[in-house]
């Protein structure tokens, strides 16, 4: 491991000043992803700025009736919070589906949003990877890609984003707040993650040196009836091969509101806007749910060994929406 400096920040302004626009410095939260990448040589920061003591560890109700989640709230505390469990159950379920209990007690909300892909080529510094070394190539296109993207990929990168939490946040129109040397800013989560295009190494729209300070969930009555379902190759701690955050409001047999986001199918959480359009105002039922999934997956461009994800996500969508509708009818 490369030697590095370590400094502890005591306030947000101080943390931002320590980082500045220095590309060789990283913020350190729980370290559950960054430290692993440092051990493998993927990340080689010259300095770490520890932000765990910043006053960003609260979950509070907003005046509008949503929730504000601080960036250093641990995943464990987020999943256990009674208001999260009551008003956004899919978010609590998504967090519980990710990692182990020990990791959830260390990992932070801000760090979860910024975690890097688990693509084997990205993690192996002896292999080319456009995320690590722009212009070096993407061997996954012709190589091992059974768990890679079927939506929104490009010839420059076919890796998927690993976060479960971010999928649920995307379904509920979360807003990411950050601080820079020039002041505060915010980004809707749908604009937070950038399309792959020909610059897969630029993953978010955060300005250089920005520190994530929190996430706001707007009020969403439909979110009370929500679920996160994750499919993985083994039931214990493992990353998704496909996942879904869904919320459904059915009244008098008609879908009045729906929220859907797919995970493990793209380089970013995939908000299923086309599927939501099909669902809203349509009769509730398996035929409608399948049509909604098909509308979203029409844009899928699977590789030779990951086409199974199209059927997986379609079946997952029908199953979860059916469960939500049946629960609402009880």
C-alpha cells in the first residue's frame, strides 16, 4: 500500500478546505469500499480526510414532510430508523439487503452513493479498464460479463453500479446535497450519476472537491407501499444480479401511482420511467405489469452472456408489483 497522510476534519468547511480540488486526496467515511480499493492499488490517495466526526449523522423530518438523511449516517442506523421503515420501507429493505451487519455499521450514506463498481477487471490493476485508465479499453465486452449491464452501457464500459440503497433512493426522487469551496449545491439523484458514454471514469456530476452532506427524500405517499427485492447468486452476502425498488398505489383496480427503479442492470441505478408511464392509469394486473417491464426493457442491449437479466428483471417486476397490489387489497 502506498504511504498516505491522514487528517481528521472537525467541520464541513474545514473538510472542504482540506480537500480543495486536489485529485490526490479522498474523503474517508466508513472506508468499506475505499480501503479495499487502496489495498488492491486501484485507489492510491496521497491523503485521507476523515469526516466521521462531522455533524452529519442525523435523520430529520423536513418541513415539507420528507426526510433529510445526513451523509455520515451509517447504513445500519438508516435501515433501523422507524420513520424510514414506516414511510420508505423499500429503502430500509434495500440497505438490509446490502453487505453484512458489520459492514452496515461502518458504511455511510455518502460513501454508499460513491462506491465503485465490483467489475473484476476494474479491481485488477494488471488488466486494462477505462474506469481506471481512460482509453485503455474494456475487456469485459468480450470477456467475463455475466453480471454486467444490459441498459445504458457503451463500448467503453459495461460495468454495473453495486449500490442497493441508491436504487431505492432513485425510485423516490431523492436529492443529494453537497458543499464546495464556492458554497452549497444539490443534485437530483437521477442527475447525480452520469451516463457512461465515452467517459466512464467520470461517474457523477459532483463538482471537484465536493463533500456530500446529506440526502433528502421528498414526501411520497406511494412509498409507504413499497418493496425492494434483490436477486443474487447466493442468499448470503453478495451483490445483486438484478434488483427492483417498487412502490404501487392501486385504487378501485386501477394503478394511480407507481415508482420503479432497477438495480444491477446499468452503470447507475435505473429509474424505470417508461414502465411507470405504462402503469399509471392502467388496470392493475399481471398483464399490465409485464407490459410495463417490457416497455422499459425494450432498450436493453444484452451481451452474449448476460441476456438472462432481461427475463429476470421482467419476472421480478411482475412478481413484486403483484405482491404489492395484493397487500393493498387486503
